[in-house]
C-alpha cells in the first residue's frame, strides 16, 4: 500500500512542430502543442505545400490565442491532401480553412 502521495514535476519545454495537416491526428497534435501549459510552441512547419494546410493550422492556432509563426514550403498550391486509404474520413483542411480561418473568400 502506498502511504505517500506521488508528485509529478512538469518541466517546461520549447517545441517546433512538423506536420502535413493531412488528417485529424496532425490537428490534434497541433491543438495539444498550442494549449499545453508546459510547452513553448516556437514554430509550426507544414510539409505539404497547400494553402489550405497553412490556413487550417493558422485557424487552429488563432482559435487558441497563439501567435506562433507558420512555415510552409513553396510553391503553394490549392491542392488538398487526399487520403485514399481512409476515404470515409475525407479531406478536412479546406473545410477548416474555409470555416474558421477568418479569410474572406471570393464568391
């Protein structure tokens, strides 16, 4: 039987993230990095050159009040990441970018 309480020490750390924003796991990891009190999110690097990926990452960060810089390789395209393995999950970055980025889209 444990008679003493166990204390966990959380050590703050600096973090650079590298993601494709290709599925919900990238979005979840970015959410955790942006909201963790023990992390100092220094930058986000996106390795899929889609404007939608950058806007989706920006929307997630802005929603949680983060002003973290985002880097993305060039040239930018409007091509979205399509996951043919899990078709049911669909492509979501363009939807996140469209609904939550704050960008005014032309009609």
